[in-house]
C-alpha cells in the first residue's frame, strides 16, 4: 500500500512475489526432505502462502496453498510411506492442516477486504475532496480530488496538520461540535497551495475507534467557487439583459409561441396553412418594455404582459404573420417583415418586426420580438415622393418654357392657315355664283389646321399636367414618336436630324408616361443644345433602342463636343455649364428613372459627342403576357 487505504500490486511485483514464494517452497521442500525438519518446514510453507497473499489474487493464493499442501504430502510419501505411524506422521498432518487453515483464513480476509478496496477506489474516483484527519488534526488520507483542488500532492499533504496547511474558516461562524451533532455540513473557506482562498460546501463526520471514541474527522468537500462565479456571472448577464430590455428606447417584447408547435401539424407549419386566429389568441406576451406598451397604445408594460397581440393586427396582416411564423419554423433564426397594427388608441401604425428564436431550452416560449415604428418614416417618405413629383413638375414646366417659342410657332402656323382659309372661304361665299366645292375645301383645311393646333396644345397640356404618378403600359417606340412630335418644331428650327433604330416586337414597360416623356424631352433638348455651336448639317441625334437582360435600353447619342470630367457630375443638382441653365434637369431625370427601377448614366461617345444610357425594366409578368399574345 502506498498512501491510499488499499493498493494493488503491479504485474511485475506479483510475478516477483510468486517467484520468491515458489523458490522458498522448493528450498523448504528440498531441505525438509533429507533433514526431516518437519515443524520448521511448515513455518516456511506458511511464509510462502503469506507471500503469495500479498498479490491479492485469490486464485493464485488457493493454488499456492494447494501446492504447499501437495509438497508436504509428497515429502511425507517419500520419507515415511510404508513405515510405522509415528510422531513424524503427526507432524505432517499438522503441517497440512496449518497450510489449509492459513490459505482459508487469508482467502477469507481477502474477500472481506474486497468491498473496502472498492470503496477506496470510489473515494479516489470522486471529484469531491476526501480528507481523513486524526485526533491531532494530522492528515492521514488525502484523495485525488483533494490533490486536484488544493494543489498539494498526497505525499506533500499526508502527515501535515490540516489547519496549518489549509487555514480553514467557517462561513457561518464557529467550528462544529461533531460529537454532539454526529455530523456537520456547511460552507468553509480554505487556502490552496497557490495561495488563493476558495469556498467549499463541506460535510464532516467523526472518526471513531472500536470503542466509539473519537479519533479524528472524515470530511468530504465540494468546490463552490466556480459554481458561485458562474452563478454570479449568469445573474449579472441576466440583470444586464433585463436592464437593456427595459431601458431600450425601441419596442421589444418576448412572445410565447409554443402554442404554434402544439396546435399545428409539422406539414401545416411548414406550408403556413394553420389556424392563425387560434394561435394568435394563445400566443401571449411574456415580457415587454415600456416602448412596446407605448407602441400598442397601452399605459404600462404590465398591461401588455400576459396579453395576446392577435387583436392588434388587422385581418389583412394575417398572411404576413403566417409567413413570419412559417419561416421561423422552417429554421430561420431571425425573420423581418413590415406589418401594420392598430394600437389600443386606434392609430394605424407601420412597423418593421424582427423576430429572433433565442438559443437555449424551449426557445418557442420566449421568441424575442423587436419593432421599429415606421409610421413617421413612411410619412416622410410619402412627403419626399410628393416633393420629388412637384420638383419634376416644375422642371417639366421649365422645359416647356424652353420650348415656348417653337410651341407658339407650331400653334401659330395652323391658326394662320385657319384665318387664311376662313378669309378665302368668305370670299368664295361672297361671289354671286356659289362655289360649293371651294368653300368645302377651305372648311376641310380649317378643320385639319384646327386639329393640328389642338394636337400641339394637347401634347403641351399633357406635359404640363400635375397628377399623382401612374403605372401606364407604355410602348417605348410610341412614346418616343410623341416626344419627337412635341420637339419637332424646335429640332427643325435648329436643323437637327434625328435617326431612330428600334427593333421589332419591343415589350412594353410599366411606368408613368408623363415622367418618362419628361426624361426623353430633357435628354433630347440637352443633346440639341450641346450641338448648337456645330455647323448646320453636323447636328445629329441617334436614338438606339435595344432589349437587354430584362430591360429596355435607350442610347441617346449626339454629335456635340461631349463633356469634361466625371460623368457623375452631370447628375449632381445645380451642376450646369449653360448661362441660363438651372442644372436640375439630369438630377431630376435620374431620380425619375431610379423610382421606376431603372438606371441613367452618361459617357463620351467614341466618335465625339455624348451618349446617355437610359434603361427601364420590363416587368416579368407583363413580358410573358405580351410574348404569349
Ligand atoms: P441644365 O440643362 O440646366 O444645365 P441639366 O441637368 O439638364 O441642366 O444638365 C447639366 C449639365 O450637363 C449641362 O449644363 C451640360 O454641361 C451637361 N450636359 C447635359 N447633356 C449634355 C450633352 N448631351 N452633351 C454635353 N454635355 C451635356
């Protein structure tokens, strides 16, 4: 035995012990034979058996006993077989009895010790510390758990006074009177080899001798330091979470969605085909902060806790809520969705919801929901769209202002014609003989000229119109022709030639016709103005339309001098190189195009001049329907 209560021998020690016992038994046998030492030999046989007993291997021990008994018997046969019974025979019988008895006793002793050995092994295996002290507080047993926790090895600890080494103090006061109480358990603080003090939950029992007198203390202890530290850290982190939760200036709450799993089948959950009203009625708020209560129009967060939120969502939001839950069920840890709710005080609130399934046990019981009130943002967005529309309108009217002279000219021409034809009609009527065909001809010209003037005015009125943005189905080629008709007078006056290259079967786009026309007018007028210093005959605009990657792309190319520097500058508000320019045209054009999901960019052409690329998406459904038609 080393320092433990019981220890087994190593393989080598066992072999050595058995070998020694065998050698001893053979020596006894050979020396007993000629000398007939009798009693002396028996003592050595017993010594051999006791030697083997040290191995603690019961089978080997029985074998050793049998071997020694056998040798005694062989010795008797060889020496005394056939002789008259005498004292020597009695010696051998006694020897045999001694060998058998010793083997039996030692084997019995071993079996009695087996449970003890097992207990000793358990003491070594336990993570707790087990220390046994004698009456003088000297450590007589120190298990592996104690080695690990306190840092002293068994060799260092055994034989030392526990109080000197461990400096035990009792958290709840005085040292316990073990004899009076029979046992004690409580918290103690002790010092480790490294010098730090640790907190332990300890249980002490008195160690009694055979007569029941106290001869020391058996104690077992568990380290509380780590557990306390972990609990404190957990408490701190929970407190922090609660503090952040309650103090957050945005709405945050925890919802119990466990009813979702309980009341719907996995298939229904995955596909979103479950009874939303039933679940909404049972999904209650477990915790909420003040901002959440305010969002729902309630006075305090306690008014929200324990309540179902179902009644706050209008029926038309059911699909969105269903989608959120189905997404969570399908494994998304976080889901975002814009929804509307009606607060307790009747306000319609736009919110962005973010649901998070937390880690840990039973996450569906405390799904974390955060919300951002989007109502103001939505209102601001609407105001921005309106402001942009108004700016675009002002820009359109400004563009028309630039065209005023040619428009007046265009309207004037048919009006002059109307006057001329009316005069000549009157002259025909004044003649004595009626010239009906001539009068009719004059009236036809008057109607046609009136229609021409009305056309021009209609185009101008459309451009000048101020209305909410529409989603028209537009044939781009058609729109381009209309736009060129509006600009025709101006283009002719400046002697600009326009070439169109349009492929057949262009799919239509969905957009606001007036706004897209405004972009075209702006780009064409800019192109025309960029060529004003070019000699007549070299003023050319080429419009190429192509369909590419689900978009209709217009390339508007002119033969002017192009521009200098970064093309992006052209789109900055108030950037202009013109004496009378405002520099808002291209910036407004880009915002119109982007609002329609398109792009507008500029570049210098390879052969001089500028090229504007203007792309608008073809709506997929629209395109399929049109292709099918
Ligand atoms: P404005 O016409 O009032 O100047 P725009 O925003 O329409 O405002 O144009 C901004 C500037 O972009 C113009 O002043 C001009 O310098 C440049 N630009 C626009 N179109 C062309 C073009 N086709 N060629 C060269 N420069 C151009």
